């Protein structure tokens, strides 16, 4: 539940910040008549995300066990890919997000017509919504439960909406750079667990080998239904019985992704190089 709360909080806050920036910019530039188009785009994005989540949930039913495992494993790996891209993109682009969105609003408003601004809001929020739906579906499947993960995600999204409103009203100021850094690092660990679960699904489907080749089995010390086992499963998708392929993929993913993530964070915080001064221009 905690992992899904963090997913809902981070993804929800990204989408909420996008809406806050769009709304605040239109209000400050005396273009409040265009706000309805922004909210229309947000509503469409939310509807599409919910429909996508329903399709993921109910689509595979009725298929054979192997087919369900193959689809589940493949979608889990796709979800990890999207989340990894999202984490890296935010690490690289967080500082320029506001300016980029304002530029898109200016272009859309200049183009005229309701569809332009609706499309800007729909794409900006819809990307986060689709990523959230896919990753939450994968995390829910990995947790072998529906209620807890969905409640956690809903609480996270609700918290993000409240924080977004408080940001807009100027009542809350937090260091977003540190927030996205720490939540990004935690999400990488969560994604690694979802990736390992996806690998196990593909092993059960017979697509990948090594289903019975275990790297470790600590089920005796940490039973899956125990308090500790439930916490580890709900937060990191930890499996007490892990195959060698799962373990190797988990280690490689965390080592490579975490290194690239913090390297990108350091680069994004470096000051831009000063423009070169032409020779002979100094007085």
C-alpha cells in the first residue's frame, strides 16, 4: 500500500503541478476565459486513463493461464520502461517544466480555436495518467491484491491534489527538487520489484527459462503471509522465493538505473556555462 501511495503521490503531483502552472499562467495573463478548455482537456485525460486501467484489468480475463502470465509479464516490463523514462525525464526537465508549458499555452492560444488548448492540457495530464494506470496495474498484479494498492494510490492522488491546491494558493512551499529526487529513487526500487515480478510471469508462461532455479528461498524465515512478508511485498514487491534470473535482472536494473538517475540529477543542478566572449571585445 505504501509503494502505491508513493506512486499515486508522485504521479499525481506531477499532473497536478502541470494543471497549476497552466491555470496560474492563464489567470495572471488575464485569459481566464480559456480556463474551461484546460479543464476539458484534464477531464478527457482522466477519462482516457480510467478506461485504459479498466481495459488492463478486464481485458485478459478468459485467456489461458500461460497467456495471462505472458500478457501480465510483458505489460509489467512495459510499465517499468515507462516509469523509468518518467523518472529520468523529470530529473532532466523539472527546472524547465514551467517555461515549456507556458510556451505551449502561448502557441495554442495564438493558434485560436478551443481544440488547441484542450489538446495541450490533455496531452500534458494524459501522459501522467496513462503511466499511472499502467504502473498501478502492474503493481497491483504483483501484490496479488486489488483493494490495498488501489486505496493507497487513491490516497496518494488525493494528497497530490490537496498539495497542488495549496501550491496554487501559496500556502505551501517545499523543495520540489529534493522531493522528486527521493521519490524517484524509491520508485526505481519499486519498479525493480515489478520488473522481477514480470520476469517471473514470463518464466511461468514458459517464455523465459529458470523457473525452478532459485537464487534464494527465505519463505521459512519470511513467510509470504507474515507481517514482514506483507510489508516487503507491498512496498518493494519482494518475493521470498526468487529465481536466479529475477535476482540478476533486479540487481542490474537497480545498479544501472540508479547510477544514471543520480548522474542526471547532478547534471541538472550544474549552472549553465557562461557565453563565450568574442576576442577583442573587452575594453
